[in-house]
C-alpha cells in the first residue's frame, strides 16, 4: 500500500501549474465549477507523481477521503491525517 502525504493547503489560484491538471480533472469528476479562491488540500502519493486534490469547500469527510485513497491502494500518513482532519467536517 502506498502512503499519501499532505503537500499543501492552498487556494486553487496558487496551485502550481504542474499540479493544476489534477485539480481540474477532480473538479470535472465532481461536476464542480472551480472558484479560484477556493481552498484545496493537495495530497501526493509517495514514490509516484500522483496528486490527489481534496476540495475543502463543502468537503467530504475524512472517512470518505480515506475510502477514496484505499480505492487507489493508498493510505494517509498519520501526520497528514491529523492536519487534514482539522480542515474537514
């Protein structure tokens, strides 16, 4: 199983260009219209170049994030889980 770590929590407008396609793709999957001022948590799966955005406005629960990661054979690192838990409902 891979480990996912919290890379950053930032506004969509500040997401680095090389990560932005992951954010745009996730927004399209969720049929979400992106607001450039919306906060997004960026997770990176260690030893890969896979980034997983978690939108914090009307966010999913931590359990839902963990289920989504498990579907990708990944789990949150403990420190990242604690940090993300503070921002999710």
